[in-house]
């Protein structure tokens, strides 16, 4: 069973064992507006928690997407690179950014559940 | 931003309408302005290119320059002390693009100047309008009364369906040609209408008394072809049109020749012309005309998909070396579905097709000097 957690920087993580699928939240895509470009981390890259891992560019501005946990990139979403507008249409589904093999599950303790994230963005 | 900052922002006469239409309001040049509406920048941009977009540009300054003699040519001659353009030659009912220059040949602001028969009508940038008025008063008060038309709103209607939309309210609109300008009745309201805009599209700018602005905007928006468009799409439209944004692509440190605005300076004001020079910075600007400027504003098309934005340094090579220039405007061009930018480079590296590199997040991305406008303009000449 997967659990979804959220960061205060508006990333979501779907946790499945020691693998987390990471994207940006629907709230974040609404704030960004029309997304026209994404840059994803290379497979195999070692990411530290809070490190800039990806870039999402709307017509207005570029924004960093931070690694919510420490670990190694297992996969990047090629479909998203080809079609950045997926972020606007399906931020918390098809528009996942990358999958990361988590090095330290205790880092998840600092993240929000859905109810806490809703309160955070209210 | 902080609440007290928001409170200090000025509001245009259409502020209430923007909020009621779901406009996302942001601070811009001291005003609380809509950056986009619920449709979003991309759709608003594309709608303007195929239909008609309504823009609130009431934050811009509107100024009447009234000759004390009653003869408009006296005001025109006086204004030529401050701009390198031929103002005397602007026929009644016509307007022209101009720049206020400083003693170094830099640009204090860019503006539109219309001849209304007995006076000149000026439209200047929001952020510069107070300085512009003071500049006009300081230098032209011997000849002219500088009348700030702060009680007027300004609405731009842009796009291929702008003419049909305005024709329903102003029968004279279709007969106007690009840069025609003057008083017209629109929906029975005494307006000043010009066939111009800043999107590269055919269209109109309508100066309307503040008290009537919301009624006029609502009437235009009743037409299903007309959508409200925010500042986000205004910026991407003007960028695709290769038009300068003051404070970004032109400023006090850029001359009209460096900015590739030679077309806006008529021969009569250049060396050998009937009224050559006589404007601030003439020595520098005429030298730029005669000898060429050391650097030029150019269009840049990226080879990849990543937008290259304002401030990105430009390099001649893919590694090493010092920056040769900088991007002054850049982003994603929705009509081109590709990144577009403009910036300054040494004239020796400004030829069309020159391959350069823009540094984005530490990577050098290939860009090529390209012709502007990026999207062909559709002015009704």
C-alpha cells in the first residue's frame, strides 16, 4: 500500500517500500500557471534532502523542485519532459517527476500527511 | 507580499472589474494589476493571436501637450528638444513612436506621440510617468502647458477580431489605418482611439474617461470574441513581436541605435537632415548612426526547450571566456511553442544566424541570433 506525504515546498511523495515517487502538488501547479518546461535529475544521481533536484518552468518563471528525501534517482519521467503541460493537467498522477530510492526512511518523519498539507495551503 | 504594501498600490478604474473576472492581481509599476485571469497566460496569449484580447493599460501615463500659441506645430517643435524623432511631420490624426533621451544618448522612456490637431497627446510608461511629466514641464513650459490626463483610463483591444469588435461600438474604427489616432465616439462615449498596440497584432488603444471605463470594458467583453488578458500574456505577446520593454530591453544606458530602434528616428533629425540633432544626447546618438554602435539588441532563438530568461549571460563559446552580453527579455513564446529572447551583444556578433550560448543554471545552451519580430505582425497599414 502506498502512502502519500507532502513537503512545505509543495512536493508530494508516494511511498512504496523504500522507493518514493516525487512530483509537485496540484496547489503548486495552480500557483505556477502554464508549465512549459521541466528539467529532471539524471538516473543514478545521488540527491541530498533539500537539494535542488529538478526545475519546473512556467510561462512566467523558473522554480526549483527540491529532493524531499536523501537517496538515489531510480527513474525520471520521460513523458513529462516531452509534455510539460501534464503538470497542469495531472500534477499528482501522470506528471510525477522522478523516483528515488530512499537512504533514510526516518527523514519521512518531518513530512506532512494530506490533512496537514491541506491546512498548510489553506 | 506584505499587506501594507498591497494597500499602498494604486488601482486603475478597472480594478474592480479585474477582481470580479478572477484576475490574479500582482504589483506592477506601483499598481495592483492582473497578471492573468482564470484562462491562464498561455490561452490568453493564443486567444489574442486568433481573436481579440482586452488589456487594461490604464497604469500608463496620458499627457496632453498644449501649445500656448494654439499652434500644434509649436508644441511639436518644442517636443523635438527632448526626442530624436521628427514630431513636426506627424500629420493631424496620426501618431508616432518616440523616445525621451538623456545627455548620454540613453533612453529615459519610450512613448507614443499623436497629433490631435490643436495639441499633442502622449502615452508614456507607468513607472516613468511622473518623471516624464516633470521633464516636459522643466523643458517645455515656455511653449506648452503640460496637462496630466490622470482622469482617463486606457484600454487596448488587440487581435484579428479587434476591428470587428470595436466596429460595433465605433463605426469609424474600420477606416482607421495603423497609427491613426484621434478623438472618436465609442459606445457614445468621447474617447481617443488609436490603431496601435503592443502585441504585434492589429488593434486599438482606447483612452476613455475613468468614470466610463468599466462600462466600456464590460460592453466590449460582452462580445464572445473578446477575452480579458493579463500582463503575463501582454509580455509574451510583445516579446514575440520583438518590441522593447522599458527598464528591461531599453533604459538610460542604451541608445536608440544600440536598441535597434533606428527605424524610429527620421532622416530629418539625423546628420545632414533639416533639423538634425538638437535633442539630449544628440552627439552620441548621431555618432552611433554615423559610425555604428558597439553593441546591438538582437533576437535570440534557443535550440532547446528551456526558456532563456532576463539576466542570462551570453557567451561566444560553449565553455570558458567572459560573457559578451546579456539577455534583457526572455521566456516561452506560446505562438512559436518555443523559447524566445532578446538581448545585447557586440555588433560584431549580431549578424543573423550567429551561434551563441546563454548560461542557464550553470549550463551553456545554444542560441542563435534571429530576425525579429519572431511572429509576423499584422498591422493594417
